[in-house]
C-alpha cells in the first residue's frame, strides 16, 4: 500500500487554507499549492494570512511536470471545478487519491468522469465556518473532513486515514458516506441560502422560530429527493441536520452570506440549482428551493449591475 507523502491543494480559500496550514506545518517539502499565473503573482506579493500567520507555501503552475501527488485536495468554489479538473492533470498518477471539499453532492461524480472512481473518495468539510476578509482568514480549529470510499476496496480510505493521523487532521469515516454527504447537503441548502438572503448569523438563525420553520421546509424538499435518489435512512435526516445547526458557532456566517457581504456571486447552482434539477428528474415539486433560486437571480443581477457601474466609474476617471 503506497504511503501518502506528496500533497497538492487546489484552492486557497477559507477551507483550503485550513489544510494548507496543517500540512505545511507537518511536511512543507511535500506540499504544493496549485495556482494560475495571476494568483501566483498575487500570492507571492501578498500571501494568505491564516490566523495571523503568513502562509509561505510552495506554488506550482498547471504545466508543471516535476511533481506527482499522492493526495489532491480540491477546495475551490464550484465555478472553479471544471478548470481545476483540467489543471490537476499533470499531477495525477496511478496511486493518486482525490478529495473534493466542495459543497454539494455532484463534484465527485464530475471528477470521477475524468479520473475514475478508483481515485475519488466522497468527502466534505464540516465545522465552524472560516471567516475571510481579503487575504486574511481566521478559523477556530473546529472542523473535520468527513470521507469514505463508495467502492468495496477500502485501500485509499486507509491511506487517507493514516496520513491524517500523522498530520493531526480531524476526520470522520462514517458507515454510510452517501447518507452523510446528503446530510451535509441538506444543511447547506437549508442554511446557506436563506441566511444569505436574510443576512443572519448561525446564532440568529437558531434563535428565530420562523427561520427554523423555513429551514425545515427546505430540508423536507432535500429529504424527498434523497430518498428518490436511493439514499438510505432518510427518515431521521432532518433531526440530524437540526442538531448540527444548533452546534454552529453563534457569530459564524455561512459561506453564501460571506459571498453576499463581499459582493461575490454565490453557489446557488449547487444548492437550489441541484435540488431543482433532481426534482425535475423525479417529478417532485420543490417550491421553496425554486423561490430561493429566483431570489438569488435577482441578487446576482444586482451584483452584475454594481460591477458594471464600478468599471464605468473607473473608466471615466482614467479618461478624465
């Protein structure tokens, strides 16, 4: 069984930075961060600052042929997944394992279409949200990677476990990884979306009965679809999701809420967008997620308008 040593991280955002910091502290010579030319220049001049410390990592461009990764962690936003799949190509070899820490329930399938299920584990990050302001990221250390192999051969699962034990990365290997992945999806759909629209922290969500009722309506739509998709033990999923929500850091903000505050496009496509597509497949009505999707289309249009106004203003200043 091939030991995991060389690690490639694709995505140095709020989640990617957590694991870049841990692996960098354990074995800096075996960690590479995959970037494009624009990000390379930016990271060298202004490195990411994680919990008050600059992350001085070793960066590689997609055309590098001198590094093969035993483990690749993809921690980009969903809109960067297609590019990431192409950019990691030079770093994949026969013993590579790929973990996707993206939200949603579709990224692993997309990656496996290119590299095969023998290289892809089901996985996600869960815990307190990392807070990001520009290049400054803070995290309280509460979080873990949940992962598992949908194949009967658990060799890669064991390899990841042994590596995480060495690096001191918190993890969980559930008995039913597909159920666990959909449970996280349910939590995301029911909190990320409404919290971003209503601009509520986890503490405000948990203290508001009407919000929790709305959250449960969104959960119910996911629950019905999960059952139609063949996910086991769906009856208790809502109770499980509510328990997870109650344990979130009160002052924490969901990733979509942070996107709204930063005037960034959100990941609504992997939440309400996925729910709507699967609902159509199974002829299921999902009015609450359809409403969420419509609301974010309005929000995104405003973001586009603001961006255009800023560009026009800057152009006017240059011409003045």
